[in-house]
């Protein structure tokens, strides 16, 4: 038992080490990404405000939108982490991962290091851009819960990226799934403040499981909670657990299918 735990811990640290090695080799890509991505998200916010110019005078909405766009960037970075499974399959690495009894989520930890650094750099640039453009007050209202909810969001999207990567391999349609999730998930996650929507649409969004993972991060940053923060903490933790269970179940199905077909391919 202790030996198995030790092996799992070693695998985790090995993948984290691989992640930093990837980051060193992807420096040009990361630099271009954290420069370009905040700008296209920034143009996205400007497109919204062109049709809702009255919001320019509402600092509360703009602050929520600023942190929401930070989470939009967060979601995008972690979705592309799941998309990295394409390269893993093409290089024939996935078979080795399965043979060494390593979970896909553990392997994705390496890529999550790149995503985390991407968010820490590009996300901060995005926030500063919004701060200076709209003359907002830059603060985090509830720092402790912001950190807790951000960690839970990291874990959730690690497991969700595992689910996402399994769907890519199973459906053999990486770009279709990426393009769909890239915009659907942020929309139903609260990355765009629900205060900006009509009541009918807002009432639909609050039933989305993603809302209770992303929404609490924005809420802790702004100090505006739609419900008790401890209840949000419980709900966010449940969402992480559900994502973990689903990813584990789907991974078993994928391995079973691969063993039956005798191959692990996207085509």
C-alpha cells in the first residue's frame, strides 16, 4: 500500500518536472500566447461594451467583467491542456502511459504547469489592461477564499481536461470538440457576469455545474456572492469530486476500448 502511494507521488513529481521542462522549451510559444491572448479577449470585452455603452459607468459590472475575463482566459488555457492529448497520441506516448498504469490526469499535470504559468502571466496582463482602460480599483475582496476557489478550479479543470481529452480520442474529432467547448463553457460558467444577462438567461446559467467552479472565483475577487460562500465551497468541492469520478470512469472505458481494438489512434 505504502509502496503504491510512493510510486504515485513519484509519478506526480515526475510529471510536474516534465511540465517545467516543457515550459522551458515552449518559451517562445508562451511569450507569444500571453501577449496575444489577453488582446483578443480584450477585443471581446470591447465588442460587448460597444452594444452596452451604459455599462461603462457601472464600475461594479466592469470589475466583475474584468475578473470574469481572467477566468475566461483560465478556462481557455486549461482546455488547450486537454487538447495536448492529440500530440500525445500522435507520438505514441498514450500507450506507454496506459502500460505504466499512469492515469491520464496525472500525465496532464505536466501540461497543467504550462497552463498555470500561462494564466499567471497572461491573466495578470489582462487584468492590468482592464484596470488601466476602465479606471477600476484593483483588489481582491476575499483573498483566502479566492485562493481556495482558484485551487478548486484548477483541480476541476484538470479532471475536466482529462474527460475532454478522452472525448477527443474516443470521437477522433479534436478540433470540433475544442471549438465547441472554447465558447460554450465560458458562457455557462459565469465568466461573463450573469448581471449582464436577462433574468431568463441568468436563471439558466446558474444551473450549470461550471458556474459553481468559475463563479466563486469571481465572487471572491469582487466580494459579491450570490449565495453563502461556505455553501459555494461545498458545491465547488462536489463539482471537483464529480469531475474526478467521471474522468476515472471514462478512462477505464477508453482503456477497455483500446485493448479491444488493439490501437490508440485519432484516425
